[in-house]
C-alpha cells in the first residue's frame, strides 16, 4: 500500500517521492541537500551552494521552481554572465540542471520542465 | 509562427482554475522559447492587483506573474477600460522587471496575432 | 480580421460584452450555444462595428427567434467564416 520512500538522515526519516523530490519542503536542511545530491552522484561545493541559494531565493520571490531559461537568466542577474550559462549549470548539476538543482534545493519539481 | 501568439487572460485569480492554467501555459511556452504576448482583459486585470491568498490557502498568482520577465515575457498588455471600469488606477499595477502597456483599442490589438489562446 | 466566437449567455457571463468591446471594424462575431440568447430582437444591438451571426441550430433548439440585426447561419457557413478570418478568438467563459 505505502510505496513512499524515505531518506535516512541523522536518525530522521524524510519522505521523498518516486523521483526523489522532498514531500515536505520544510524537511529541507543542508544535510538533506547533501544526501539528495549524493543520490544524484554530486558532491556539493561552494559553486553548487551558490546556485542552490539562488534557486531558493527564486522560489521565495516567485513561488515557483524555475525551468532552465529563467534559471539561467536569474543567475546571470545575480552572479554575472560567466555563471549564467547553461553549460556551467550542466557541469554542476548534470544531466538536467533545473530539475536536479531544484530537487537538491528542496523545491518542487519545475512544472514546465521536460 | 508561434512567435505570434496572444494569451488572452479574462478571469479573476482565485474563483476558478483558468487564471492559473493560463499562466502555466504561458510559462510552459516561454520555457520553450515560444513566449506569447499577454493581454489582461475584463476580470483578468484583477490578476495584477495586490493579493494575499494565504487567507484561503492558495498559492499567490501575482507572485508567479512576477516571474514572467524571467521567462522573457517583459511586456504585459492590459485593457485600459477594464481597469477603469473596476476602479483600478493604472499606476497601482506594478510588476518588477515588466513594462505594463495599457491597450485602448483591444480589437486592433488582437487582430495583429495569428493565434489567440483564451483563458 | 478576427472571428469572435461566443458561447455563453449574456445574462450569466461577461463574454459577449467583453467580446463586443474588443471588436474592431471588419471583425465578425458568431453566437453559439447559450450565447444565442443574445440574438433575439429584444436584446440591445451587440455592436455596429462587426456583423453578428448566430448558429441557427442552437437558436432553434432553444426556441430563439433571431432578431434582424443578426444573421442565422448553418455549420457550413460557420466553417467558411473560420477560414475567412484570422485570428479566431473564443469567448467561452
């Protein structure tokens, strides 16, 4: 009946959906982010955190998870054109940056993301 | 071709699902580099007015609308007479990063498009 | 030139009045479904700027006698109007 999966972090059970997105956005902590990143095969560095923080700022500002284009635009706006490039994000969060980074940032899956 | 599409938004934000569906269609198209023009008309102009939908446990549509410039929809067209009819001052409409363009003659505006999506 | 298609009664929806005020010279309006209640003689003229058509079958079904400012049409004519105009705008709510 119950097909929900959980992340096990420091004795806590954190429910995630079948694609690995958090069920409850309030469950997010930096430790949860690291665990989510690990399940994507990503080791978080400062460069990752900078993008994750911007994604969360985007979500607070607009109440939605950005698809690739708006994410690139938002990052250009805040971190400059060197980082506001899809290839840069692709290197940090392969293979689908908007989706993978949203997941690690604890946001809902981008609705307009294929 | 799809460059020349208009999304016609005529519904108030929370009474039915159309306002949100329209916005989602616009965002989806824009994410694919096919951003339509947008015209708010009739009760649709209420989508641009201030909102506190936490009171009814809904997501804030206007916040989502503010994301449109990030999706390269940088001009929002608004029917001027719809605003005045409803006692809304055009100056009261502000979406950071977007230009609000008042349309006096919606008929001439609409016919410039090849496709019109109604919401 | 735009073809406006309206499907709601003018007494329950702003569709017809919104449409009429968004109509340019040379556009055309087609009333279908419950919008045909706006096709009767006693309903105020919808607009001077555009011809108003009404789907005959929908009017008949509702016992509507089409007024003199409105022209009753069949489905074939409606399709023809669709091919003659662009864009087509639905006023369905």
